[in-house]
């Protein structure tokens, strides 16, 4: 199965083309440019340089969240546009689960995937590396740094911090033995992890249509939170 995967949930953007578990090509850019400028040109160059076209792609995968509201919308819109004309099946993948694939070779270690969610919170999911796969230990969630620190076990296992929240958590958890940031080349989101997680979904028949792809934000956008707060204050003054 050939999977074309997109990742645009944070600052970096990437695209990957895989055949089963083998990467054919991976494009990654962490230049700070908007994904609306970089993502589709990246896909076009990737397919062209791999001598492939969309006709050779069996499934379109994309990270659907959590992550940047704008970044997720760009990635999902791109995936819909690529998949819809030919009715190709799609896989919407948890950003956090895709990140866990980066270190799933660290047998027995805990993989703590964290993205900065602001307001002293992180988007988080915990996994255990087992037999070359990430075994999920909790659902994706928004959690405070204090609650996450209290939850992490102190049983001698190494805990790897993966994601753009690694530095934030590293500072908050200083003094805790066994908690380490993943090395830079394995720390951040990338489309290969999206493709690998999507492969498992596709093998189980858990694909969706392009129309059904939707973002999973975990938390309301800031503008919506501010609007609800204003409405609440207006009611209180009536």
C-alpha cells in the first residue's frame, strides 16, 4: 500500500510517501514559512522526484490534531483536495500518536508526547515502546504541567519527551531522574509518523472519505474562548 502523508500541526511542515512500512521519500521544512506556501509544493516535488503520481497513491493520510488551529486546517484541506477527485480513502491520524512512532524502537521506555497548548498546559498522550510499536496508555488530552508531572511514574524507566513541548516540560520537570528530551532529529512531528500510524488504520479497514476528515482540537480556539467569556460577563451584568 502506498500512502501519501501530510503533517502541518505545528511550525514545521512535512510530506512523506511510503510503501507499506518503507519510506520512499520524505520532505521536511522548518523554516517558519506558512504552510499554505510550502505544503502542496512539497507534495508536488515529492511525487515528481519519486517518479510517482496521485494515481500511484492508495491512501491519503494527515495529522488531524491536536495542534495549531490554522496549521491543522491547512493540512486537512490539502488532504481533502488531493483525495476527493479520485475518491481515495483517507486516514486522519492523531498528531501525538504519529510523534510516538519516532521513538518506538526504545523498547520498554515511556514516550511522553507533548505539544505546547499555552496557559501552562500541554497537549499530551503517553505511550510505551513495545515490540517496535507505541502502545497507547491514555487518550489524547490537554493537561496541566503539574498534573502531568504527578502522573509520570518514577519506576526506573526512561521517559522520553517528544514534541515542541519537550523544552517546556524539561524545565518544569527538572530534577526528576530518567526524564529526557528526545534528540532533535527525533523530537518533532513528521509525516513519516503519520504514514506509519495510518498504515495500521488502513490495515484494519479504518479509513474514511475525504468528506469525513475533520480536525480534533481538544480545546476551543482562543477567539471562541474569548467570545464565550464575553457572553458570560454580559449575562452576569444583566
